[in-house]
């Protein structure tokens, strides 16, 4: 690497890098131990404060429904913990996929931050997990996915529930990359004014607004922001950590990280392992346009190829049905229905 990271100065917000969790979607959960170690060391040296590691769908996500990991996530998490010097290691858990026993296992490995992720209207199912995370001495983060599907006022109600359960930090996630900058501003301003714990934003790139939305969130009071190296993540990818850091510096916002070191990590470690560049192509844009969960992208592509239908049709129909995370099985249902519809139309023509 060419850049030399210096000691991280005081920062204006906390940066959480999700390359080793959200990025798992983009590589079909095929991370190897050596890749995890290299990315963690690079991010840690650059001054990243928290690094999230897990299957793309969180602890326990390695399965037929969500895709099997190449290496057991506990082995990857242990490698990450051993590779870091300053950064905390975080995990993500979706109740119903992961369990409280999974939390206990990763805490024993040294994970210090537990992000409990649910659909943006289902905060009431997080109480047990947030309290157990606290009992284990972990920071508990309430993580509201697909937040474009709830109003600012509705998200505030959900955030207050998370806070009442003991969440130390609350996140809204634009899981589909469907929010405009004004929509992000409205949600962040509403929530920040109504809770007493820090708010964070997890942005996706499907409308190519991830960096702009993250900066807007900061300006409205969010003090936790997510990114991934080279934007590696579900759908069209996440807010690129290195670009976010560079834009922050040019705007006089202190991220506490070294942008040059992050550029080196993206160019020399992350991009070489990516099966495809993170670009906003037609399918990626459709995710944001239709409001479809980012992790559905590769599943929809495989279903389209298998059943001989259009990936675009699948994504648009999933958006019309308001599919949410955890409903990956619906992708096959939609593909089969579309194939039958096309066959019937051909039979009558």
C-alpha cells in the first residue's frame, strides 16, 4: 500500500464499515479467512471505528434460503477479532434468522457491538435481543431495515420503542436504496428530534445517492454513518467508505479516518475479490426505483435465468407486492408465475 495511516483525530461522527457483512451479498457469501483478515487490517489501520462481520443476512444466515457461506461465520468473526488492533468488531442479527445463542457465541469471540435488524415496522420483536446484548456487555444497536416503507412519524414511533428496550444507538437503513435526499432529511430530522440516543443511517447506492444521503443525514443530526469498501454490498452496493471519507474531508466534516488509506484498501484488497464492479446498472436501478430489498438482486438474476423470464419483471413485481427482507422465497414464486403467464400468452397468440 502507498498511503500511511496516521493516528485517527477526533471525529464528528462514528463510521461503521459493513464490507464484511453487507458486502457478503455481492460475493454470494464466499469470503475466505485471508480476505477478512486483510480487509480488517486495512480498515483498522485507516482509523475505521467499527467493522461489521457476519453472513449478509446476519448471524445464522448461512442456509439454503439465503445462501451458504464458504467459511463458517464464526471462523470469519474470530479471524476479524484477531486481526484488529483498535476497531471494534460488530455483528448483525435478524430475529428469526439468528438467535440469542448466536449472540452469546460471538460475544465469547470478542464481538462488542450487536446490531439487531428488523423490518421498519417491527421494532417490537427486538426487546429480548437488545436486553440480552446488554446483559452480555455489548453495545445494542436497533436497526430498522427498508425504512423507505415507513413515514418519518412512523419511524420515530419505532425508534422510541427501540430506545425503550435499551438500544444505545438507532439506525434507519435504506435497504433498497430507494430514498431521495429530501426523504432522508425528513426522516432523520424527525427521529433526531424525538429520541435521546444517537441515530445512524445505512445507505445504498441504487439511485446513486448513497454519499449525498449520508452527508445529508449528518447535516440533519445523524452521528453514525455506514459504508463499505469500494461500495461492495447488496444491490448496486453501499455508500463507498473511501468516497464518503473524501467528501467529508472536502466539506470540513471530520470522519476520523484516513481517506488515502481507505482508497488503498478499496483498490488493492477489495476490488480484486469482487466478481463484478458495483455499478448502477438496470437491475440495480430497478431495485431503488421499485423499492426492492438489495439482497434480492442476485437471487432474482438466478431465478430469471432458471425460468426464462426477465429479471426486471421479477423486481418490478416484487416491488409491487412490497416484499421485504426474509421473503426471498417469494422470488421463485414470482418467477414461476411470470413464466406461466408468458407461456399462456404464447399459447393463445
